[in-house]
C-alpha cells in the first residue's frame, strides 16, 4: 500500500510535530466551544470526523472533544482512503461528498478538508455535514485563510479554492444559520442545525 504524498508527509512527521498540530486543533476548538453550545439531547455525543491526515490524530480527536463536551462521546472517522488510518479506532472508508452513513451525529468536524475537494463538489460536503446532524448540533469546517483567499490557479496541485462567499449565499438561500469564528490561521465556519 503506497500512501499519497500528502498522507506520506504526515506519516513521516515525528510525534512531536503531530502533538504541535494537535495543540493548534485544541486551541481552535476552544475558541469554537466558547462561542457555540451543543444543544442536542444525547446519552452519547456522536461526532463524525470528515477526513483525517494521520491515524495518530484519531486518539487526540477523542481527547480534545471529551475535554470540551464533558459527556460520553463516540467518534467515527470518515475518509475517502483509509490506508493511512489503518489501526485507528472506528474508521470508515467513505466519500464525504455523498450522504454519511449511520446518521444522525451531534457534531461533524472537517479540519482543512474543503481545499482537497473539487470546488464543484464542496457544496455537497458542506450540505452533507449539515444534513447529518441532529437538531441542536453543528458542523465545523476549519480553513486556513489561503484556502478561501487564494485563486485556484495559484494553489498547489490537488488543492482547490474554497468560494466561501458563494457557500454563504447558498446557506442563506436555504435558511441555514452559520457563524464564522476566527482561528489562528484562518477561520472556523460553523453551520448550526435548528
């Protein structure tokens, strides 16, 4: 099994580099949970992680969300390829631009994922992250500023621009609430399910 260049880059990272990235995710989620409350009624909070760069993140995702939610949680990680996640707990091979299985979830979480989805399919991912939620839940899409500010022709191969303003109009047209929360490298785009 040969990993993609992107996943091989993560596999080559030392544990301390992964821990640095986990620290950044923790700070981002801290900013989010200070402004957004989970309003679902669940015995176990179900979280769908959409895309994951390295299997070491899986255990950290559980610890981070547990810290902020403080209730029993269950995390399922979905990715279009899973060779890089083998051995990780509760991993499912799935294209997140099509409806997620085993819904509903309390939270869907995509960290730096949209830029790896062809622009014309990004709305499908955004809508699926919302449609998969219980009432009172929310979808988190964290993006670096270059994801939504850089013209597509200037992006590295395999990356796509995120027309955030277009997606906001689409959400408004469907009467779907959202909130933007600044984070260190860009923003967290939160979609709220009423």
